């Protein structure tokens, strides 16, 4: 879909200046624009008027100043793997592609931190770190850019142990909507020196500025890593195992629920033979002794909750295959119905309500004609529902919307959130008042203060 | 010191309305005002015009609305244990004492969280939790209120393992400068639903609103806890032990440096007999096996760095005595010179620079005539210098100021921060531009947006 609410002469003047700045790194081709206006979600794409491919913070500054001077909206763009329409150019404007900023700036091995340009992806970073004994754990599935992961407060399978991007970004370099550049913090592990600008920009989805550099915490690669797959008689048994594990303080590195529909999809997609049952995928990090101890404790809890045999994979290659299968679950699920799209929603609730929330959601899904699978980072109380929708059939889209509305309302009623990790984009913008009430007006005040002309990714998180 | 920059008729009108609201819970007595205008720091006190003792969020709303309608400044007040003049009424106004809001609202044992009113102290909370098997770890030394700890982004001895208030506040209830009430987040463990208002208010030092309720993460009391004291031949050896411990990923719960001056002060103050040497105080949390494993690993590192015998205290009573002595170090140090005050500064640097930073600082202190002791939460790269100053002698105050300026400049040059945990108040406000540069203008923008009349604790963090 093409859309532009910005006066065309403003856009064409800006595009002219950008072309003078960037040469052939400024594109107005239909294919490039279409690609940059759409993410991996079911949400309608909205093409930007142009795409600027930036190579440095200085170039981003120049791009931002040009756009700002013409009142033209800007949308920062990384790998386009967001799930709530974050990159859609709702009001036209210029998509700023940051993937050319792909340099690891500094590895501070002794301090367990690294500074990267925004376009470095998480896998690229871990390859770069290979000889240091360190790694960056946050793993949202997609090989997303670290700038994008910061901008969307990404999370994923490891968050139960290592936290989310909120916990692992030490500092950011940000280009503000007027072209000023700030660094939000120093490299010290903690600070009480003023407002937490780092946290304000983490999760701001490009609506307050363009993140061009990210300083991240790193971790030592654990001495021992072991993974396991364990089927359960029921979803309730699997979820209760998770809850009791977390409540016991066992520091699992990953504890993922994959429902029987998703297991079937994985088996078919990746040619595997997991038992078709609600299943936990687990990983333990630590010393040899502590990994064995953790596994034993979780094994005992699982046994009391109808868990079957643990299928262990201590070999790195096996482990990678297993987690690749877990990460591919979205593609595997959508592959169950040809020519369909995935509507991937996510909510997060206090863990005491997790079993109830998942079971009621599963009942809704079972009663619907729509194919819907559940997977989740359940150690955080976070789970996903993947609705497989034929976008050509309005009744299917309407049914997905109905189920998603019920899901979010249920999570909010349980003191949970409308999104644990996918973010707001424009797909969840209408749930924010229900979740935050008056606090949304504070978010609006912040947005107006930092982006008074509403040119940074307008129409996302809050509407003005 | 009495100070009021607010027109006296505005103040007297506000005080009249507050007295009608609160009766004898509105005080204008000189003693009460003086007590509320001064914290535990060396900074000059500035008396508020009145002190309002609030019992509920609704009362805080009423107080804020009265003050706002008259343009009268407000300063939230907890235990008054801040260290950079946070509570000084620089422009007069009304101190809002929140210690009457002392109720634990809800313990969610299964979710490992708790909601408390702002005036509940950390020790009160842990007593309340005694039968649950859970505890709240953050321990800044003083038995501070949890509202105050959130407002100042408090930290302390346990932060190396459990993080700071930034990491442990799940949600806040805040009364905004115009009397609106917001809740910054739900109880879900993570969320990607909009700007991180929780993090914005944590560490805002009462400059953006009044925190009236705090939702906190809790932790299971570890199966095993063991503590140790270990003297070293040199400060360098002690600090290198810390650095190597952190770099090895050993999850120590506490690792505190106490220099030989501080050890002497502790011995005298608490009638103890620790060897007069640079010393590490350590604590390990975990299962029996993991605690033993951690202690063995740290012991080996210490041995390679000139560490002497570990003096173990596994008995809870012994352990408490040891940590009480550590917590009393400020009082013990100031007791070394009668009629003096303590100027307690703190900085935090990347851990690779910690040894260099501490050694150069120690050299400065040794070359000065002023008595100065160093202690620190060194696992975070955070340490304190306590200057013992005769406030009647301007040359001593000037010397402390000189040493502190050098200390902060050194920390900033090492990519560190001017305060790891004490905060800005008005004592460190002049270092903020040197630390953050243009980002301070963003902080000013946020302050103006949320408190356009500059009535919430004016003159702290940023000057307008």
C-alpha cells in the first residue's frame, strides 16, 4: 500500500537533497519502498516515499536534518523483522535503512561490554565474539539488528535468565529529531547520574530518535550448557512445571513451551520426530556441577507434573538444531496452510496466572475454526499465539482480531501486558490506554517534548 | 539555613489550605522544618516552609494540588538518608513526609513480587516477609524507605548479584506535579508496551512527581549463605581479586572493599579485631554445593593476589554482625575525628579501570592532610570516598571539594559516572554536563515537559 500524508513538494524537496547527499544510496524504486514499508507481521504495509541507506552517525544526522527541515517523517529500519507494523510508513516519508552501519566499534573484553553500530545483527556479533569466550545472549529468534532490538526492547528465549534488552543495553548513541546527537550513558555498570535516558530510548520504537550505536553487556560463555526436550500429558502440567521451576529460583537459561500444534508443525517443517504433545524446551547454563544440579531439580518437578522422558542434547550441534527448530516455529506454523499469513500476537502475565491464561486461550482457540498455535517464553509469563490467517478472507481476519482482542483483555485483567516483547507498533496501539490509563498521556507528553513536529515514526506507540 | 524563593503570600495561602486538610499533620515548627531540609550529607540544609505528613495517595494528590495551585515547591521526604542534598528545600516550599504511608499493600508470593507504600523501609519489608521464604535484597546501608530508594535509584552491597533499584522496581504509583495519578506498569515481569515510565521515575529524585507506591521483585532466600572477610597485602591485590572474580562470572552476592583506614575505624567503633589491611568482605548465595564452589574459586583467585586467610562466618548472627560493621563504616569513619562531618562521595567506573582509579585516588588522599577513607561495592566498579571534614574550617571544605573534583574528573575520564548510587541532588549537579553533554538538555526537556512550573523538588538533577 502506498500512502503519504506529507505534502508532495516537501517530500520531493527532501528527496532531492537526500539524493545529493547519498547518491545511489537514496532509492525511490517501488520494490525497495515496498520492502521497507512492511515487516514480518500480518499488518498492512505502507510504503515510504524514499529509502535512505546510511553508513554513519554523521550521515544519519544529515538525513535527519534534511527531513526535519522539510517536516518529512522518518522511519528507522533494520532487518524489518518486527511484528506489529513498526516500520510501516503510515504518513509516508523516508525510511532510514541502518544495515550499512555494520561495524563492531569496540569490544571491552575485561569489562564484558561491546559497542556496535545499529546495523550489526545479533548473530554477526556472536560470530565476532567467537574467540573472546564471551557472548551476547538476547535471542528474539530472528537475526535482528541490535539497533532494532534496542528500539523494540526485544527479548526472547534467554530472557528468563539474562533479561531483555532493557537489562542489557548499557548506553545508546541517538540522533534526535532535530539532528542533535546524544550518548545516553557512560560504560559504568550502574549510575545514579540523572534521568535514565537509556531506558527511555530502549523500546521507543524509533518514535523519539534514531539509535545509531548500542553498548551492550556481554557474558562469559558458560562452562557447561545442556538442553532438553520434555513432552507432557497436558499443557497444564507443562506450565505448572515452569511456574514451580521459577518459584524455586532455579536459574534456567531457557524454558519454552511449545504446544502440540506447534510440535507437529516443527516436525513437518524440520523433518523431526518429537512426540506430539505439549512440550518444554529447556536449557541450563553453569558449571558442570550446577548444570547437573539444575537439571535434576527441574526433572523432579516435571516428574510430578506428568512430564515424560527428558531427551537430552549436550552436543552443540544437536542443541543448535533443536533451538533452530524452536526458532522456526513461526515459519513452520504458517507452512501448515499454504498462502496464509501469520498473525503473531504476544502477551505477558504474572506467572501465578500463566496456567489459567494459557488454558483459557487454548480453549478459545480450540473453539474457533481458525488454526492457532501457542508457544512461549513461559518462564517470564510471556507467550505467543500464532493465528494462521488467509488474508483474502475477511471473516478469518475478523476472527483473528476477535481472538486477539479476547487474549489481550484477558492478559490485562490478570495484571499483565498487551505485549511482552513484540512491542506496540501500530498493531497494538489501541490497547495502550486500557493497559496504562492516564500514563499514556505522560507518554504523549514525552513524545511531544522530544519530537514536537511528530516526524519520528509517527503513528507508533502513541497517536498525537 | 532557611530559604524561600517562593512569594510568602503564596506559601502562607498554601499552608493555610494544607492545615485545613491535614490538621496537626501540617507542621511549621522550626525543628521539624530544619530536620526535613537536611539529609545525612555535608551539604547545607535548606528548610522548607512547612512539612506535610501524608497518610495516603489521595492525601498526596490533595497536597500536590494545593501546592501546584499556589506555585509552591514540593519536596518528597522519606528517611532523609540521602547523601547529595536531595531533600534540601532550595526554593522553600513544602516537604511531603511519606513515612506515614507504611503499609505493605500486597505480597504476591507465587509471583515473587510485593507492592508497598512509599514509606515502608527495606528492613520493615524484610521483617514482613519473614515467613514467606522470600526477601528483598537491595541494601544501601541505611534503613531507607522504599519510595526514597526508588526515587534515588539506590543500590548497595548486593547490587553485584541482584542489581539496583533500576532492575528491581516492577512498577510505581506516581502523583504527577498537577495531581494526576499514574501507575507506570503492570505486574508482568517484562513488557514492550510503550515508553519505560518506570525507569524514568526510578532515579528522578522527586523532580518529576511523588512516588507513593512501589512494586518490587522479590527473591527466594538462598538455601545456603556464607560470608567471609579476607585481608590483603595491598589494595591492588584486593581490587584485582574483585576484577578477576567478576570477569570469571562467579555470581558473588557481595564483594566489598574496605581500606585499612576504614578497617581501623570499624574495629574502634564496633569493638572488633579485624587485621588492619585492605580487606574484602564477601558473601555467597546459592545451594550448599554452589556456595562451596564459588567460595573455592574466589579463594583461589585471592590466593594469587596476596590475600590472607579467609575468616568465615556461616552463622547468621555472626554474618549480621559483620555486615552491620560494614554498614556502620560511615559512622565509624566520622567518629575518628570529633565534631566533624562526613563528605561521602561515590563514583563508578568500568571494572577494567577500577584498580587504576582507586590507586590514584588513594594516592591523592595520602598526599592530602585531610582524613579520607575508601570503601566500595567494587564488584560493580563503584566505590566511595569518605572525607572527614571540620565544617568550621573553610580550608578543609575547600580541600575536600578539590579532592572530590579530581575524583569525579578521573572517573569521567575513564568512561565512568560521577555517581554510581548516591545520586545527583544538588551536590553533583555541576558534574552532569561534563558526564552527559548534550544529553543533559534532553533531561531538561523532560523535566520541563512533566513539571512545566518547576515545582517538584526544584534545583535537583537539572537546573532550569
